[in-house]
């Protein structure tokens, strides 16, 4: 009996102590997931992308990227940076409105697949108007009109905004609710008349007649044009719709350049399309001063493009451009000076004399506000990769589809290189050199 009493006493002691142990356990709630940590794809950028970045800058820039046209180099930069899965700027991780603007910006720069990938792993997109609108557009671009209509129906607030009115009219007509669709359509047009939407939706409501040409400005226009059986190939597509039609997002910047006369022009065209092997082969067959359709400056600019695209330092070509920047007619000098600025900003080695000559150049107007240019330099000096990209995109959004002015572009190239975004810097340099051809 005595030998049995010890286990019994131990068990009783543990039983009595259990409540005390249970009371001492503290449960720490898990932090909500950072909304910027969901990736569109592997972009090659690290988890420290947004280290030190300003939340205010992100809030200022992302709506601009979503709303304004950008050059191919700027679009590629936005796709890469905004598609990266990394903890966002301090305070951005739980900002659902900003997360929606990030996705909307990705859609606007032609990354519909990436935007869809992020949305598929984001909970409760219908609860936030910005996320819900991005999700509806992504669904329309993917041809999933039912999903877009479900998102609009589930939206708890903002249902009277013009986008949702237009989408609701389309969804009601698809569901056979002709009277309700007509009323919603009339309300939308009274709030903000839109000619393209009006004729496309009007044809849907009428069940016939001529809707006119297809419109491919956004997902809703695309859905309407597709549902009416219009010729989509004849319409100018926004980057978002173009990516949807191609069923893929472009992985890098390319440019549509008409092939000029002769092999030199063909080399430039191939390089612009991303075919470096063909461009290099064509350039190898050219002999200086023996090409009737290309000047020595044309060849120097082509050599600069190839050097930048291949990430190859080319001091001799930079020396040729610097030398030609001080000779000949004003237009020729300006082209050579611009080429020299971009090649130097991209990292080509520069002698002391060449630096002195470069300092005397007058080409390369800058249009960005000086304070914004300074903010770009400061972010780059601190190697704040994400913030440097955002300020560069801010400058580009103000510049339009043609890209930033030469002076601003050279500064962006240098800043992106300093921040560690070298591939993006090269794209901006090539884009600028193409404009000088």
C-alpha cells in the first residue's frame, strides 16, 4: 500500500497544479499578414526592397502609376518593384486601400496575371473598394465576367461610384434584368457621361444596332467589346488589356521602332525588340564611314545602346560621343551630348578630360521639380531601393508616355544604378538612346 501511495500523491499534485500552469500561459495573437508581402512573381528583388521607404511617397505615387501613361522602361520598373513580395513601407502592410492601389497600378502597367496572383492570395478583397475594383478589373480582363459581377454585388460601400454603376448596368443586362440595367445605365451617364461606354452599353441594351469600334481602355470596355463580337485587333489597347490579350505580362521593356534604312536601322529595330543577338550580328557587319544610310554618330549611338543593353562598359564609345558633342551642327551636337550623358550615367568609364568636356555640354533639359530630383538623389545615396524607384516613377508619371526629359532621365539612370536597380537603369538608358536615333 505504501508503494502505491507515491504515484497517487504525484498525480494529485499535478492535478492541483494544472490550473496554475494554465493560468501562466500567455497567448500572443498572430500579426496580420503584410499585404505587400504577397508576390506577383519572382522579380529577383529581396525582402529589404521597401527598407526605409516613405509611406507618404507610396501613397502619392501608386495612384499616379495606376492613372497616368508611362514609357515602356517606366512600366517595366513598376512591374518589377510592385510585383515583388516584400514587407511594405512602414505602415503600409495593413493599408488595404494602398494594397488596392498597388494592384491597380500593376494592372495599369500590363501585369494582369501578376495582379490576379496577388488577389488570389489576399483575403476579403470585396471589403475594400480599391481592392474590389482591382479584383473586378482583373476578372474582366481574364474573361471571368461572372466573378466581376459577384464582386460588385458583394461590395459593402461605395456602390454609387461611377465604376460600380457602369459595371452593375452591364451585369444586370447579362442577367436579363433589362429594365434595371437601363435605369442604372441612365444614372451612370447622368453622373459622368462617357461616349465609348455609352455606345457599347447602349448597343447591349438595345440588343442590336451598330456599337461602333471596339474600345480597350480597361477591363469593362474589353468585356463589352468582346461580348458584342467586335474586332479587338483594330483598337488601341491599354497596357492592361494588351497583356490580357497576350495572356502574359512582358518580362522586360521593349520598344516598337520602325526599321530604318539599311543594316544599321535593322540593328536598332532588333535591339529595341529585345533581340540583342541579331542586333550584335548586324552591327558586326558594319564598317565605319562605309555605310551610306548611317552617319558615324548613328553608329556611335548604336554602339552605346548595345553596350548598355549588354551591361558592358564601353569607354571608347563614350569618348567618341563626347568628342562629337563638341563638333558640327547644333542638332548633331545635341544628339551626341545626350548619348554621352546617358552612357556615362549607365556606368561607362570617363576620363578626366571627358568629364571636363561633359560638364560643358548644354543639352539635356530637366523638367522635374528640383526638390523631387533632390529626393531621388537622397534615396539613391542611402540605397533605398523601393523609394528610389517610387520617386523615379513619380517623375515618369508627370512626363507621360514619351518618358522623362533627357536631364531627368540621366539622373534616373544614375540613381537606379546607385540603389541597386541596375537592369532597370539600363532600360531607361536604352530608351533614351533610342529617342536620339
